[in-house]
């Protein structure tokens, strides 16, 4: 039986870079394309077109990964035209045919609401470029070895995206004929995640050993192009996923993960010159310990922009201007002012669970991380850390990790809107920024459902009369790789390296060092550090899954989520009460949600061709 199965169409879309801002002419034969260096570079450009954005937005202000985790809740929760509505309305609603998360992919940069199809298409393009390179003509400024190395890194990137969402996937290192006989084809088998990770590492090693790629890109026009640093980041991330409980098939890969992550950090620092960003523009971002952390989330990493030499960001994606606001990036610019202007929405807002994760300034967790809530599903009964003496339940936002201020707008904070007008975020009942759970669908898009608003990606002063471009989509930065190392080192029994890595990240915001050497306690601290440091960057969604066993579900994390209802007394004092955002389970927590569903038509075609079930469990 001959079947046309795995994404064998080819998309030649736009790119926003110089070399990449071209596409092969549809009027030329492949031989004509191969003989023209300009067309060859356009062929490589096609390999770049479907890199997803992190913190991607559906429509305007919703971060799909955050809204699907326990860190955020979207104000589009009951608005039928939005993807998050499908995530929230019913625990078993999301269909394999149109999973809600895939709409975020479509809006967030892939151009297709089926990432399985999209990224296998891109892998085919990369394979096509690699295997035909000897037939191609190249410009001296972009020689064959360099462009082939880029194609290997891109193939690794797309395989990593597939692996993170779908788990085991087939590995194709060459293009398949359109009329191939797919019956009994040895390549057409889903490989374990560890094997996929090894293929990703092999691609990255090829590029690194070529010696042709730079360690960083130094202009906006080249920002999306592959580098040695990206190759190391992909290696570290791939092996971390392979070693994690969801994917390790009972095997212990932590020693290998530790070795690769440690080497990645060393290479990034010693050869790439990467370091944590610590010097903030205090006049814009404030004079406090979290200012540099906030600025990092808002600015482009490239020297061309001239913003304080960011040497932390490893890879970023600057998307073309959006029609909705004319800004580059994922569209975070106004997500906290829906209440000030009906044209805007609150979007994905931080949950009380995320707020609970921020330690006090003495380095003590607010909750007992071994069991944060006595009621493990509803989270209405916090299990407070008895060793914490700074946390005050009647003044819960005082003395918190500086990253709290940099990430979350809370009651009493201030924002700027038109003409420099300053508003206080009065998120208490009856205040302008209060929680709202009742009203028309349209009215409910503007206020928060949690009592908080997102601030991390918003440059201070951004408003309708001061349209500061929103943040680029940052895929990897040194702090993330340091936390990869911390996790792998702890699991491998290398406690000293684990503590050094996690404490380097904490030192940037002047948080006290973690000192515990107990493996289980340190694991909990490292996982919480990832949550805080990488908040609203799309990591928590995948972390919760890879930390789960294949038989687990996510019920204790986000079957129910909570908000903080604040009441202002006549004396001006505030009282605080945790409440469920909804009194019914939201979607996205069941066991089947540990892995995303393959498009149902694709899964059916593959099953017919191979006689093997392809769909992920539960779908």
C-alpha cells in the first residue's frame, strides 16, 4: 500500500531577516534553484519559517502554555471564540481533532493548528537541504558548511518541539519519496524519547563540530539564526526531557544529563561569553533587586538595539508586526489595562498558586513544598511553612522575592496609561481593577479572574500614547540552562554542582543561597526555582508533564485553581480570602493531557499504513 502520510507538502513562507527574507521561486525547477546561491539561501529560509514563539498569544493577550498550567488563568475562560474556552469548559472536552492548545500554536507563529504536521514538514525541508547540499551553489558569505550546520540545528529544534508535545516520534534523517511504500517502512516507528534526544544531540554535535556557526547573533535581522549556543541549549533540554520520569521508561539517564548540562553551561560561559544579565536601566525599570530580571524579559537580546549588552539570552524570535498593535513579539504590551480601555483584554493573569511560589526575602518558602496544600486539589487550605517567620497573612505581599514585583501586578501597584496618567491597581472588591466573575462575555474579557495581572513582559510606561514594542519571544537563556544543570546534578547525586547552579540564578536577585543537601528537599527547591525564574515563559506547562509518571494526572496542580479576593475595610485595611476561580473542574488535567494528541486524520492514516496504533493514550 502506498500512502501519502507525513506532511509531504512544502511551505515557503515569509521571514523577517535579511538572508532569510526570501523564498524560492515557484516557477523554477529544483535544479535551477540549486544552481542559484540566492535561491539556495531562500531554500534554507523556508526551514526557519515555522519556529514557534514562546509566550505565544492567541488573538491578543493569551499565553497558551501559561493558561494551560497552574500559573495562569485567562479572562477568555467563557468566551466561545477563544481557544482557552475549550481548555476550561470541561475536563474531557478537548478533542484530538482540534485540541485547544493547537490554536495557540497557530496564533503563536507556526501558521498551522496541527504542530505535528507543521514540524514534520519543516524536518522534511531540513532533510531536503542537507541531502542536496553537494548539488547546490553557495555565496562566499554563506558557505555550504555553515548553511548545512544551520539546517542540522533547525532539524534538532523541530524534533525537540515534537518530542516535548507528543513524546515518542519517528526519526527521519532523509526525505521520503512522495510515492514511497509506507508498509513495513522501518523509519515509520515512534522512537522512545531517549532515542529522539540522542538524534537531537547528534544533529547539534554535527553543527558544533563544523566550526562554522557563531556563538551569538548581533543584529535584529539575524536574531533568529542558529548558533553554537542554541545547539548547546537544545542538547541540554533534550537530555533533560529524556531523563525525566514521563519519558525515561524506568531507565536512569541522570548522570548523562548532568554531564551534558554541565558541559553546556561551561561552553556557554567560557566560549560563548554568556552570563546572567544584572545591570538594569534603573531610571526605567526601578532601583530594586529584580529590575534587571524584569528588563531582560522586555528587551531584545541583540547589540543592535543598544540595550545594556544582554549576554544571557541564547535564542529569541522576533515576529513580524501584528495587526492588532503594530508591535514585535507576542503582544503583551497592554494586557493589564483592559479595565482602562475596552479595546484591550486582561488575557492570561497569574493565579494565587503562582503567587504562593514566591519565597520571602530570607529565602524561606511561604508554603511547605513537600505538600503545599492540605486539600491537594482545591488549594483552599495552604500548608504554611512553619520555618518562615517573615510571611504575614494579613500583609501577604510584603518581603517577597524581588521577582514577584517584576512578574505580577498586585493590589496597590501602579500602571501608566494615556498621556502619562498613573493608575493604582485597586484589585479589591469595588475597585477599578477588581475581580469579576459575573456579567456579559464581552465585559468579562477585561478584568482579571484571579486578582492579579501580568507585568513581566511589559516595559514600564508602555501605553496607548507610548507604544513601546513588546518583548521578543525568548526560547532559551543562560538561567534556564543553569536550572537544567541544577536539576540534573541533584538527580545524579552531584549536590555541590546543583547548589552552585541554582544559587547562581538566585544571586542575580539577591535571594539567599539554598543550603539543604537532602536530595528530596533540594529537588523541591529547584523545581520551585524553575517556576519562579521562568514564570510566564511557557516552561511550567512542560515541566509539570515531564515530572509526572506515565500513570499520573495533573489533578493536584490545576484541576482547580484559586484567586485572591481582597476586601477594603472602612479603616482602609485589607482582608484577604482565597476562593476558587471556578467551582467545577477545569480542563487539561486528565492523564491523557500529559501528551498532546496527534491530529486524528494523521493518526488514522498512520495506523492503516503500519497496523500499529499511533494516537497517544486516552485520545
